[in-house]
């Protein structure tokens, strides 16, 4: 419930930027297609390439309403930002 204490814009950013879930989803897609990998190295390569793809996808990502969110963060965490 502490999630709802934040303003709407911040909640939306927290919700849509759940990086851990996104990474896990991509890794599941990579490993789901193949039940058996020929070697540990081939598994490592597949995971590495999947993560590289994520880096390209997230590269120039802009945060919508960042000015509003930044102002709210300054107000909520006065003296820290």
C-alpha cells in the first residue's frame, strides 16, 4: 500500500520501469525455446545476446513527464535531491 502514497506520475514510472520483471521475461523467452543447451558456454552466449538486445532497446529511452516527477521527488525528499 505504500506504493499509493506516491503521486500518480511517480507510480506510473515505478510500474512501467520494472526492469527485473522485464529482464526475467526476456531470459525466459530465450531459454524456453531450448530445453537443452549443448554446453554451458552456449547458454551463457544466449543470455549475453539477450541482455545486449535489451541494452539496445532501452538505449535512448526518455521518461515521460520527467519534469513533474523530478519536482515531486524534490518535494518528497527535500535535502536529498
